[in-house]
């Protein structure tokens, strides 16, 4: 009985995702600093989307069986309805896909 309690109390817990700040993002991989520094990370984005997050962005790092990956950037909810999508840049450019089929570019409706 004491052995089972000892093993349970002293077992190694599996690693968990951490959040930190992007400290570098270059061709060799990203670096995110949390309580540790995570270097050489690849980003995990949806297919067809590629981004280079600016330094200082809050990111999530997930341990995998063969290393770590940066899942993406933490952001606050935008003024969007459920199901709508927005792409934005650091410079302020936005592209919003509205539920009713409209496309807004920098706030103005795109007429095709």
C-alpha cells in the first residue's frame, strides 16, 4: 500500500501546454519565452494560412512526442458574429467574411 501511494505521489506528470511571449520569429523557427525558453518552434496554423507573429505576441506552446510546436497567438474576441472570419495584419489591414456573404476590406464592403 505505501509503495502505491509513494509512486502516485512522486510520479512524473505529463507535460502541458504553456503560454508565453514570442521573442523571435525567423526562418530557423520561432522562440517563445514563458517560464522556460522554447526555441526552434514551427507554427501550427490551419491549411492555407501562414503568418509571422510579431515579437511580443502571446503564444501557446504544446509539447509533442517529437518536440514542441507553437499553436498560435492568443487574441481577444473581435467584433464578429458567430461563424464570421477576420484576417488582420499588424499594420491594421483587415479582411472580414460576413455570414450574409459580404466581404469587408478595411471596413468597406467589397463590390465584385
